C-alpha cells in the first residue's frame, strides 16, 4: 500500500510500576488556608492529585521528595476552612484530595486512590495545587473545574479535567483528557503497550511524539480538521472526520485521538 503524507486542510492510565513506598514517608502541615505535604516515594510510584474547583500545576522537584502545596481561596458560598485536604497512602503511592463538605442526607465525600465520591454543594471555594515531582515518580493530576499543567516531567503522566485545558510535557508517556478545553501533549517516549488515548470534546488536540514513533493511529473529529507531520500509510477510507493509518511500522500499538469540536494535530519532534 502506498505511503501518503497526511496533511489535509483542517486540524487513560500509564501502567504503574510495582514497588514499595520508601520510608520515612511524609510530613504534612496546614498553615492558615495553605496546606503543605512532602514525602519520598519509591521509584515507579505515583503521586495522585484529585481536585474539584481549581487548577493543578506540576513541575520537577529539586530533590528526591514529592512536595505538594494546596492554597484555598474562599468564594461567595461556604467557608474555605470546611474544605479539607486529605492524604491517602496506598500500594501504588499517595493520593491527595480536596474534599468538600458533604451535604446532609447525601453520600459522604471521600478521598480514594483512582476516584472516590465527590460532590460540591453550597461551597465554591477554589483550591490551587502545586506539585513538585521527582524524576522517578509518576504523576496523576485531576480536576473538574480547572486546568491541568505539567511541565518538564521526567516520568509518566496521566492528566484529566472536565472544564479546563490540559498541557503536559514529559520525557515519559502521557495520557490526557478534557471535556471543555484544549489538550496539548508532548511526550519523549512512544513505547507504550496496547492503546494510548488522548481526547477532548470541545477543544483542539495537539500531540507531539518522538520522530521514531511507530503506532496505528485512529483519529476522529466531527467539527474540525486533521493534520499530521508523520508520513502515514492510510488504511481504508480517509475523510475530513475520521482517519486510520500507520506511522512507522505500527509497533503493535495504537494511538487514539478524539475530539468533537476542534482540530487534531499530530506533530513529530525535531
């Protein structure tokens, strides 16, 4: 089948390594409306942040400890002091959540690895998380109403929000999603197994991969264009809304790129 450079007009979680938590684990302190936590995690473990109202920012740590700062800003409804920052240790690492007060008669809000129950009634306090991540620790960053940004990460990243943009740069693998916001991802590795998905609904999707990347690409956009820097062997019919093709030799892996209202850009790192 001929190889075609695709350039028409118009544009969830890394596998966790099994390792034990390093000890001593952590220290936490609350100072006014600010919350600080620091701890040392074993290589391959994950620091997970689960936010509701507010941004999550991540940057490299200067040393071997994870550092987390949560700053609360009181809104027009509810008290900031009623929003608790909870820390949960588990086999895969540490999860830190902003936990809002539970409404009377409703299920209790909880902080749990990978999820937990959260609802927000009558309290619009915002919590801004800043996370400093060592090079051997993975990051899972999540919000509902807020953007997620992780710059210059060294390990794998899983970044998700509902209302906000996602921007991640990492030497590792990245999986990311939004509902209402752009997703911009640059990853330094392309050796994932199985399928890796990056998606949004109302927003553009830009993904930069190493020049040596190999994968079967499945991309779809209802209202938007698609563009690829990679020469691609197209499979089946190619159209303005859906495209399936192979970059490199395929590598036995797949890359799923999805949006509804936005462009899709697949970029090759220089």
